[in-house]
C-alpha cells in the first residue's frame, strides 16, 4: 500500500533559522506531490505542488520543495522562518497510476517558531 | 467567499444517532472528495465523486457511511448508528481534473 512518511513530529525553531521538513513516499510510479499547511484555527491550505518539470518548486511565503525521484523524497525548505510560520505541515502524494485522485497524507509535522 | 464550505462546523451527537454533513465545493470543480482526520494524523481518504458519480470508496468507509452528490454540485455524507470511534474531523475538498485539491474548514463530529 502507498504511504507517506514525515520524519519529524514536532520541530521547534527560533525566528530566522532555516527549515527543512522531510517527506518520503512509497510508490514506484508517477506521482503528483503536495505540501499543505494548517495554521492554528484555519483549514488546510496548499503551500506548493509538483506535477512535472523542474524538480525544485517554489510556493507561497518563501517556501520551496525539491523532488528527488531516486530517493522518493519531497522535502520542504525555507531559508529563514518567521513566527507566523507556526503551523502544522502535511506532505501529500497522489499516485497517478493507482487511484483516481485521492491524496495520501503523512501524519504532519508541527512547527513552532519562537519569536 | 468562493472556497469550499461545510456545514455544520461542529456536531455533537449521542451514540446510535444518525448524522449528516454537507459540503459545497468551489462551483467550477467537478471532483469532490471526503476525508477524515483524527488527532495526530493526516487526513485519510474516504470517498470521491466526479460530477455525480461516486468513483472510489476507501475501506475506511463502512456500510454505516453513505455519501451522495445528486446533481454534481453539493455533497452529503451520512453516518448511521454513530459510534464513539466515528469522532473525528470530516473534511471535504474539491478540484478540477487531476489538479490540486482545495479543502473546506471541516465538520468536527463528537459522539458521546
């Protein structure tokens, strides 16, 4: 069965620190990849997506992610975090050769940024 | 606001009662998805519609759960004979073909 692993359950950083959140998936075929963010009290919002082409994708609020096919990874990065980045981050995969479009999510990583 | 909307936002019910949730997708989106999220977990897929056709159901969707999208617009998710294990956040999302999914705020169900 397809699965998504997020390596860190809770990450605590100070403002201006660099961020990297790990995401690995298990599926050998073609995938679409996503990072969603959930700010406190708000619903899931799309942060960035990868469908094809340049494996380095840029999203909103200075976030980027790199798709490394050989490692089945799609790690999220930000060079300098802000207090407002405090949220829960979810990696998600859509396996194109399998089901019709449902997303498989990781368990999420809670990011706390100290001012 | 033209995003995905869900009603009610919160529902408290007693075990054994039936509940129904509604989702209104973004108007031009032909695909609609239901997910369930429990504490400490990411959303888990329940079922998916393309227009009015229900094309896929997860094994998580027991026979007490039923979903409809009668006119290819809004959708309802009904849970019959609720159990305490049904307590969760029920999320709806919509998309165009093979595109990113946009999520609603969810309906939080508490079964007492």
